[in-house]
C-alpha cells in the first residue's frame, strides 16, 4: 500500500432526542435511537497518515501533543479491517472549545473515521462509515451526515444495524441553532461516556428516561415530516430535561448545569412568551443550545448574550455531511 495522507472534516451535531445509555459498552451500541441536527459552526478537521516508521500512534490535538490512547483502539478497528499493522500520525483541530459538552467527540470521531479509513486504503459506504464512527463515539455515527439525522438503535449484537441516516426535509433550510457558551468553554467534569454508564447503573430515573425515548423520537420525526418547528422544539426541550433529570438523580449525582444554564432556560422561556421560536437543549456540559428559526436567530442570540454567566453566543446553520478535503500521496 502506498502511503497517502488524507484530511477530512466533519461537523458536530446536537441531539434533539438524546442518546443517553448503551446496550453494549464495547461497541457503543445505544440503548435507544436518537435524532440530531448537524451544525456548520462546529467543525473538526483531521489528517491521518499511516507511517511504517512509527512505533505507536501519534496524536496532535489543537496544535499540542496529546495522549493517543483514546484513538488507538479505534485505529485498531480500522487496521483490522484494512489488514495493516502500521501506526498513524493523526493531526486534529477543533474549530470550537474541546471537551466542554460541545460534542467535539462527535465531529472528532466522524472526521477520524473518514480520514483514517481512506488513509488505510478503505472506501467505506456512508452507512459503513456511520457504523465505524459509532465505535469511536456513539454520537459520531450521526456526524457522518448533514442536516437532521436519525440514529437507529438496532437489535443485532454485532452492531451492523446501529447506524445513522439523514432525514431529507425542507425544514432544514428554515432552522438555526444558537449556542450560548457558559463559563468560557472550560473542560467538563464528567465525560458523557462514563456518565451515561453511571446513570444507567445508579439512577432510579434511568428506566423512566428510556421509556420516554421511543415516543419522543416518533413525535420528533412526525414534527419534522410536518415541517412543524414548534412541535419539534417542544419535544426536544422536554427530552433534554428528562435526560438531565436522570443524571441529576444518579447516586452520586451528575449535575452539568451552572447557574447560567438555569438563567438561559428562563431566558428561552421568556423569548417564547414574546412570540419567538426558541427551544433549549443541553448535553454533557453547562452550555445551552437553542433551536430557532432563520428569522428569530439574531433576536435569540442577542437576548441570550445578556444572560448572566454567558461568555459568548454563536448562531449556526445546519451543517453538511463529513467530507474529504485533501488527499496527498507521501
Ligand atoms: O457520543 P458520546 O459518548 O459523546 O455521547 C453523547 C451524549 C450526549 O451528547 C449527551 C447526547 C447525544 O445524543 O449527543
């Protein structure tokens, strides 16, 4: 195999119906489906080169040497499929705050799956890439695709039916997401990987959470099919609160919210009372992401910027699918 350096980019995604709990930890098989919106403003770009001169994988993250042990098991999966043993140089850059609950693992593993598979001489289909990205991080399966995306939980033990698919809808051109960053994007305290296991094992509300997912997914899909952003926003906000309720009830509790998070939830409610389209969702961090319309995006961002504890806001359009941006023979 002649060496080829491949660069790929992928956008992060924010779940409107959350993935929170696994049926298989090793393969990252989700306990339930999920549904997300891919975001153009949150991009990871990753270059991969398999180099016979390397004795172990080498990772540079945002310009600094990083511990490659989180990606080596993932690269081993690709090496296994490609039937190679060569180690890789991986250079990855997040164009947003890393590990702060802004879903950098989703865009990170989606970009890595695409760049590394091609650098290893493979040419997977989008569905195969989604399955591969899922092994890196459950939410990464959704970042292979643009716009609204549905993740299937699957029933197989090999995970070959646990992949994401894009939902083709004109609604995608009408929505925006406003991201309100709380506390300057400081590193989060509980990574989602460990947190969802802890919740599944200790939270008395975990079972209740799981039973809310299928009806929420059905409602979200129906809302998207009907082009009804209000119905979609209402189910998204309720679903996020149910996920966080399960985490708060874990023993010991996992509380991702800061005072600013609650101030933002109140501000979002107030925006709605003023007739604006605004529905909140939160992930494994204190930030609040608000689903809104093209028309209301600036008003929503302006209102949230003034909430106490908010360090910045951004408006994102829906993003496109993961793509290769460069391929160079070495
Ligand atoms: O893919 P992970 O392991 O980073 O988990 C993502 C978990 C949430 O962001 C909280 C929810 C989701 O569906 O993205």
